[in-house]
């Protein structure tokens, strides 16, 4: 399968990329940082340096690759969890405008499948409308919404401690996502079993 992975150099994208390639898929890895193109190439994927908010460039990139699946693993989160409240608007924009642009690009390319990450916990007050809109847009095109528990493990906000439920180790989340590349439309929750 040909897979266009948006967010290939993010926390989960860096783990997904080699797993998808290792499973025999032809993968394009999108990053907005030219400095990270070599990282994508080293993982065995074709790099595309593109900003999700540049609809023309995004559409050209996705159409050029001709994917069967567009996988939306984009977020706009700070490295420091203490800065999350101040960056909520940037991440909401990824889930609204970014999702719309990726869907438009996927349609222009004739992609048959679309998969997008979401969250398995209740968002802070006032942010639930953006999550509902994001998930609704994906489901409206018969896509797959993957609701992840809070990530823990290397490179996450919870490297040395466990977050509350729902949660999932970042490596497990990536491995379980690989099996969803041809999943039927719907919502899938990826989280550790609750004790």
C-alpha cells in the first residue's frame, strides 16, 4: 500500500515510519522542516517538506505521491507540557484547518483511505467542539479515527511516570496503528487495558 504520512517526524510519526516501511508499504513522510527530510529518507520513506496550511503545495505533494492512504498524525504541541494551555489554539487549528486541507488533498489524489489521530480522553472545557468537528470530518469521508490514550515513554510528556487513564505506551500505539491501514471506517481506541 502507498501511504502518505503527515507528521512523519512527530512523536508517534518517528515510530510509525519505520514500522510502515518494514511492513512492506511504500511511504511518503511529510514534515514541515527541511532539516528533517534526511531523517525521513533514512527511515526508508520519500520525504515531502510541506506545511499543512499551504493547501496548494500540500495538494501537489499528495497528488504527486498517489497514496492509497493518507495518515494524519499531525499535532502542534509544545515540547514542554507546562506550555500546553497557551498553545491550545495552534493544536485546534491542526485539527480543523489542517484536517480539512489533508482531506481535500487526499480527495484530489484519489486516496481510498484516510486515517486520523484523535484523543481517547475528555478534552479540557471548550475544546470538545474542535475534536467533534475533526472526528466528524474524518468519519464523513468514511475514514478511520484513532483515539489514542495519553502517550507515555521516551520523547513524551510522561517519560518517567504514568499519566492517568486512558494511556498507552508510545511504541505500542505505533505498532497497533500499523494494523489499521486498511481498517473499515469508524472509531478505534488505542489504550492500555484499565486495571
